[in-house]
């Protein structure tokens, strides 16, 4: 039961991070298209990449906790 709960919460965090990434990507592309403020574009790009890496790490954690859960609980 413990790994089911771990998987559930990690899965929720993964979904939230993907949604946040999509909003950050949209903000980055809109700012890049409409603005010439290179400092802002650079900052938005760094945030977008950080959330992208976090999403990948959460995906790996989600997959690992799912596999552990299936191994233990069948």
C-alpha cells in the first residue's frame, strides 16, 4: 500500500510539472515573438529548461515507483 501512495503522489507531481512546463513554454515563445527584452527571454528559457528537467526526473521516479508497486503488489 505504501508504494501505491508514493506512485499516486509522484504521478500527480509529474502531471503538474508537465502542465507547468507547457505554460512556461507558451510564455517563452510568446515573449520571444513579441518582445525584444533578451534578459527576460533568457530568464524564461532557463525556467522552462529547469521545469523540463524536473519533469523528466519525476517521470523516472513515477515509472520506478510504479514498477516497485507492481512487483510487490502484483
